[in-house]
C-alpha cells in the first residue's frame, strides 16, 4: 500500500494546477446536458461506435451483479486507454442513471428520491416537480429552468444558485429570501425587483426603498411587460460575492479556504477547478471536480459525479474509496479501471483478485503508466461518447468547433428533438414587437407563440392550453414543447411562454 500512496502523490502533484479551460475540455466534456434517441430508447448516450448497445436502466441494474464476469486481462502491449476502451465496448450501457425512490421521472439523468422530474440532470433528495433544471438538491418543489437550487426552497423559475428561498424569478445568488424578481446577491430579503447586493431588505426596486402600497403598484406595472422578461434576465448582475472565505480566487466563495477556479459550490478547503461541489459539513482536497456533494468526500482528483475518499480520475463513483480510472462503480474499494460494478473490492478491469494479487498487478500497471507519462492524464477525447456541443463544457466556454473536432471530439449538427412527438403541429417564435399586438392583429392562429398568450381588457394574463399540443421551433432551429405541469406553473404565476430552447435557457443560468 505504500507504493500505492506513491502513485497517488504523483497524480496529486500533476493535477493540482490544471488550467480551468483544460479542465472543462477534458473532464466536463463528459457531462452531457442533452438526451438522444438511441436505437429506439431515450438515452444520455447518442448512437456512436464509442459505446456498445444502450439498454433501459432497470435492465442494466438487474444485470450489474453479473458484470464481474465481463472482464479482460490487461494487455501490456497496449496503453491503458486502449485497454479501457476494449472493456467499455464489451458491456451494454444504461440509458441514463436513475437511483432509488423515484416516481414519474422522464428523460432525466442522475435522479434520486424525487418525483415528477422532466428533462434534466442531477436531481437529488426529496425534490418534486423539477423541469429543465440542473443540480437541484434537498427538499425542493416546483423548480423550472434553473441551475443550482439547494436546501428547502420552492417556486423557482429561470434562476441560478438559490438557497432556502421561495418565489424566485429570473434571479441569481439568492439566499433565504422570497418574492424576488430580476435580482442578484440578495440575503434575507423579500419583495425586491431589479436589485443587487442587499441584505435584510423589503419593498425595494432598483435598490430604492418604497412603502408597501406604492411598491406593490409599481411591481404590478413593471411585470406587465412580459415580452421583456428574457431581456431583463440577461442584464441581471453576474458577479457573485465572497462570504467568510480566505485566500480564494474568483468570486462567490462561501465558507472556503485556499481555493481557485470554481463554479457553484461552497464549504471547501483546498481545491482548484470545482463545479457543483458542496456539502454542509464541508469537503477537503478537491481538484478538477464536477459534481461531488456528500457527507464524506475528500481527496478527489479529476472526478465527475462522485462521493467518497481517495478517488482518482473517475466518473460516477458513489460510496467508494481508493478507486482509480473507473466509470460508474458503487460501494466499492481498491478498484482500478473497472466499469459498472458494485459491492466489490480488489478488482482490475472488472476481474476479481486477491489482495496480494491486486497489489502486485496494480503496481505493475501503474508503473507502466508512470513510464509512458499517462498516469495523471484523464480519459482521452477519442473515447468520449458525447457530442461536445451538448455538454456542460460547451455551456461554460466558447470552444470552436474546429478545435474540438481536431482533438477527436464528436460534434452534433442535427436538431434536438428528443421529446418531440412527430405528429404535433409546429409553430414559430413571434418577434417581440408583435407580442404587444391584440390577438386579431397577430396573424393566423397557431402560427406564432404570441397567438397563444395575451392580456384581456382587465389585464388578466391568459395562455391558451392548446400550447401543450404544438411544437415550438426556435429561431436557431432547435425544437421544444410546453408540457402540462409547465403550463400550469406559467398560468399560476403569470409568466410568459419561454421563447428560447430549453438548453439555451440553461445556458443563461451558467456563466464564466
């Protein structure tokens, strides 16, 4: 085991100062935010020769105990990554990851103990009615088009980083607040519009205090311009404040020490390049991480979606320790280059060994990787099974198509229509100027989105329920639709029909 620590230290020393852009390109490009139709199945994996067949999650889980029989011996005539690719191509892959205690979960990945989840990723622990959102955790209800919503909140729409708050619309970095619109960096506030950097304030518009009655009147008037909502949100402040943190680089640190290059996280000591890393009790020694939040998570290096200790260059690893170069393993320890297995220890390429055999072979393989300078490298681009422009890396940085294709990434050129029934009629987005016209002057019914929403003579907001029976074609050619619970939410809170594709709504919630 002392020799194993030697290899761990090599990985640590080579991975502590990765440039953020390289981290996005190499690691975050494995985090897709789009689903596909693959051989008749809705899946997070597109059809490609980089994986074997896709099977439903339930079928995959029922077969996981047998995966210990799907192993290969390490071929020292090949490098490690070619060996890994050989093993990957022998095993059927899940359509998407759905953990236990879920109900009415459709087209979603990384879902646990939640209900009514539609078309998005990483929804964890007692969440209900979550649509088109990313990273929602711990006791939430009614969240639409949002990113990073934590701890005991409800009614959140088109917002990012919301914590213990209620009725938050088109806002960023909101903590312990309620009834907030088009605002940023508020703590302990209520009834605020177009505000920034306030603490314990109520009845404010553009950081100016109003009496309650005057505020409510102005609020009603300002919120009537529904066709401007998207433009308002695009102007909301994107600079996040630092709180109770020391020796940190970039903004938005909460309760953290010695960290640089982050994106939506807090309670970390010692880290670099972190996205969605959070736990109330804190995490330590976290480097190049996307999504790691659990009661016990420390000494993680180049990890995507994991919790545990001493994890090195892994993806989708839960409740495990001392795992190296592995993909989707659960409740395991001392595994190297394993895929999909659970409840195992001392495995290499899915093959079971004794502790003594494992120590000897692990030392031999790791030494060969050190000698060919691959020990500290992430999985190569040529085996990445996702289209680069459908991943979180693309949302966070403006990579060029030519650059990523030259590095053997795949690039999607086709339309996104994964949840679109073929028989639905297609309508188009109305230019904003037409939205203010009365219905009789807007054109043929069913042609544009604006035909389906309007004010009546008493300023009551209406959305035609037939919007649920059409497909909307965005100007940049991707398609989307309005589903029943989304329609009900829009009506209840007087919101306009979204007029950009759901993936681009998410992009507004990410920022660098």
